[in-house]
C-alpha cells in the first residue's frame, strides 16, 4: 500500500534550504504525495524534544509516512530505519526519536535502510540522501521489507524514561519540553496530579531547577491572574507550568531535563 501523506519533522530551521532539498527529493519520487510540515524548529540536536513533538502530533494526522530528522549522530554507525505501525510508517535515525510516536501508533516491525538511497550519500545530510528517498518510496507503495533487512525491535534505541514520583502533597518529576509560548511541559500526567491530592484552585509551590514560582492548579491559562503562574493539564495529557501572558521558561530559566518539585497546598 502507499500513502497520500508524508509528515515532516526536523531541527533544520527555516533559514537554509535543507527542508526544501528533502521535499524536492520526495517530489521527484512521489509527486502525488502531500506533505504536512509538522515543524522544522525543533531545538538543534534536541532528540527528546523532537520525539515529544512527533509522538504528540502523529495520532492526529491521517495515515502517513512520518519523516523525522533530528540526527546529531549523522554519518556515524547509528542506523537509519523505517518503522511499521498500525496506521503508517516512520522514517528517521535510530536514536530514540521515532520510538514514542511508533508506540503511540502501534509499532509492529522495523527495517534498516540499506536500499533506495541517493548516490552518492553525503556523510552529513542523510535527511536528503537516505531518509527522504525512503519516505517517498514508501508513500509511492514500496513494501518496507525492500528497503533493507528487518531489525529486532528489542535492539532499537530508546530514550531514557523520565521518572515521576507522586505522593500525597508532592510531585517529583522533570521538564519534558518548552514550547514557543514558554510553557513548561512536565513528565507528570493528570493521574500523577490526582495522586498528589491536588484539586482545582489548590495553591502549589513549584521548584524547577534552582528557581521557584507560586502557582494555582487550573484548567486554563486564565485561571491565574495576569502574569501569575498556573499548573494545568495540557492537550497531550501532561502537566504544564505556564504564566498567564508570559513565559514560564524565561521566568524559571528552565528547559528539557530540568528537575521539578511541586509541593501541594504550600
């Protein structure tokens, strides 16, 4: 089977022609495929952020080939892969970037990309020379097992799982990512918030890294006063710290990986 859509996620930015070069390769091979540009503004080399964006986006996209490139190991021995799921394919580096999205879609098989490459292959631009051709051929109907040998799913690289500990009155977690608005998405979820005993309008003390903020548990940004902080459940089901009309990331000087402690009712 083929796919009408290819989604495209990278850390390439918008100042250079890297996304366009990949899109051009796709257009030459699968001219009927339509491309959804998820983002090209993943922070450079931030695999965890790219994985989070991809995993939280693909369940809302049509069946597609999901091309994702955040690849600080380009040109090394890390494998280029294609992953089969219940509702599409994922193509990119074997560095943990694809796996959360693949699990969200129902992972079933994986293949190393050894065929259908451009020639020659650049040591520094596998997005154009390996990943884009593979994605395009899959969209055009190529069976994935023709891209290369099947891989044992147990050997795929996985990112370390962030740990969250929820006890009555306390949440210990970490920041997963920061979005354009400066909202800090935490690894903790709505279930963790319930386990801590927090309820709507509860006051909390949030320590993120070496800075802290007083916040209120709410459902929307407007549940906090202007310039005040709110702890809410975001659209992906994670807790997020936000500033009403401001940036929690700037105020707390925090980003992905920052430890976070939330004390309930303090």
